[in-house]
C-alpha cells in the first residue's frame, strides 16, 4: 500500500512539474536573416544605424507564440548615415560611452516577451520587459508575425524612451538651454526577425 501511495505521489509530482515548466517549441533566431536598425532624432536632423542580435528565440505551444527572449549586442552599434569615417566613428564611440549606452559595462540589452496577443491578419500586440544598462522597464508595441510552421517571421517598430534607462544626454527633459543640441528622448528600433526550429 505504501509503495502504491508513493508511486501515485511520484506521478502527481511529475504532472505538476510538467504543467509549470511546459515543453514549448523553440524557434531560434537566424542571425543571417534577421536585422535590427535604429533611428535617433535631434533638432538639427537624425542619425541611423544597425545593431546585431546576439541570440534569441520564440517559444510557442505548437500553434501560438507564448513568449521569447532576445539578447542584443550593444557593442555592435554602427552608424549608416555619416559618410566621413572620422565623424562616423566619433558618433559610434559616443553612443557606446557612458553618456549613452555604456557598452563596456553593459554589453547586452535584453527583451523578454511576456504576452503576445493576436489582433487578426498576422497583427499582434506584444508586451514585454526591456533591459538596457541593467534597468528593466515594461514595454508594449504592435508587430506583424507570421508563423509558417517551421519558421517565424516578425516585424516591429519599437519606440523606446531612453530617459527611462538613465540615458539623459542632450534631453530637454533634464537640461535647459540646449537649443539645437537637444536630442529626442525617444529612439526607434526597427526589427525584422526570422526564427527557425
């Protein structure tokens, strides 16, 4: 009787463990087919560039997306609009400095998806937690996601308020009399991801 009770208990523990851990289907980001670009604006114009995804994955239940985690290599920031090599590298170096992303101290930023809600016609509302410079804030954005069975394609424009991550350089919200040196608090990440089983 005792052995039977122990066997039943073991089965129940296994069932509960499976229900909490789950066995989601993972789709890993294909770095060769994925791209992230950025756009930052200021009073006198704008700058744009690219940044690499270190690694990432979507997790599905076989049909719908349940979550995902994406690590961004902050040390890979590049600029694509300045043709003068010296000024180009000067801007990139400034973006990597403590005035902006402190890439030496915080080489990665992370986006963790917490909820993906279908809106119809491959349109979704995505909620998640974005970590930049060790600071995590909730974020929400629309996305176009196509789940082809063996491949997931996702496109989104994510607007980020940099001041929430202690990036205050050139922000009119914190400094007066900036004039044409003022930089918008928001910057854009345009994400185009391809992930495969």
